[in-house]
C-alpha cells in the first residue's frame, strides 16, 4: 500500500495556495508517497473581531499542532512568521523551503508611496510592527486596525470610505497572483519585516522520521540560516508576530546582513541595529543582537513601559 502523509493547513486562500505549492514540491521529490491535504479551521480564522494582539502569539498555529498530536495530520504547513520563536519539545521544524520576497508592500488607493501620501491619510494594518514603523516614519498619518485575509483587506481599500492605503506582505500577494496591486516595496533594512516573513515552516511530530525525511527534501539552507538568526533574536527578547519588534536576515554568499528594530506602540521611541557577519554564525548573531536590545531596554519599550 502506498504510504500517505496528511498535510494540514489553514483554510484561507493564501494558506491553501501556499500549501498547494508545498504539496506539489514534495510530491515531485517523494514520488512513492501520497500527500493528502487536510484543512484545519483555526481560531484566528474564525474570530475576525479582534486584533491579533488580543488573540495571542501562535493563534494560527495551535490548532494545527493539536491536529499533529492527535494524529489527524502528519505535517503542518505554516507561514513561519505566525509561529512562536521556539517550538515545544513535541514538535520538529522539519523543513524551511526557499523564502519568497520578505518585504512589506505599501498599497495605496491613488498610487502614492509611503513618502508621498498626504498628511492625515488613513493607513490600515493588522500588525503592531507595521503600525509602529508607519508612525515612526510618518507621524502625520492616521493608522487604523485591519483584520481579514488578503483579498478582504484589499476589498476594504477599494470600498467607498475605506482606508487610503494598506500595508501587506509581498509574499502573500505574490502567492495569490496579486502583485500588480503593489504600489511600493518597503525596504527590509528600514521597514524591517516580521521574523520569518515570506518563509514557510513544515512542522512535524518530533521523532516522526519518515515524515521528517520526506519534508527535508525541500529544505533551503540559506533560508534556514536567515530565519534561525531572526527567531533567536526574537526568542531572547520575548514576543511574537503581534509585537512591535522584529528582525530580518539575508544571506549573500558567505555573509549575513542582519537588521533589527523594536519600538514603543506609538512608534515614537525606536531601537535599530544593522550588522554584517558570517552566514555560518547566523544563530549566534541573532542571540547577540537580541541581548544588545535587551540591554537597551527593548522589552520595556515594546510593552509600553519605557
């Protein structure tokens, strides 16, 4: 009988699209294995009334992990930026595929960039990080909360009385074929992207060697080094996808360029750091800069206590 690996995913358009790409890649490299798609409805998808900050770190991950433990699925596909910075012992990060464009995208109603858009314009985002960065770079703009999947957020922009611009992840727009909507790509060195943004995570039960072996065939070592540095930074500071703190790493040849920031919720106080180191030192770079940020008061700053 043909062995089967059940692949769990959220039910959003983006999650289904990116998981479909993963299943296709896995199928090509594991032709003796059948991969079945299993859709898991998560709390974050069900409850659109609250900002992500109120739902907590890992809101899109927990139900998929429960399905792994219950053996309803064997492999979970996540957007890596949704995952907490460290995994419980029951799970293994079996593979990190090649990362899509990690930059944030500015999408405005009338085609203005973040620098050009008029003072008093309304910018919508569901991310504390993006809100803090917009407020820091353009304190004359009004930042509003926004929930929903990518198509829903774009629909809000198109509605009469909707916001003047939204900020979304480039990777999600590309995976959905919506990259033509992008007005401006925001540089990761100044508008630091979320930890793991653009990357996918293939999570398994710890010790499930057959699934880990199958998943590892789409591992991308440079992307793994990048996200390891980013996640180690976040792990030292403490926080998650809902905090106004982040880091971005990029491997170029033998070197790794690392950018990090932490901000007060209002965006007025901000800590930044940029460093170039060796790619083989990626894990340690993240820890070192995380500790540097702690010494500079990043934990208090993010909590609004500074």
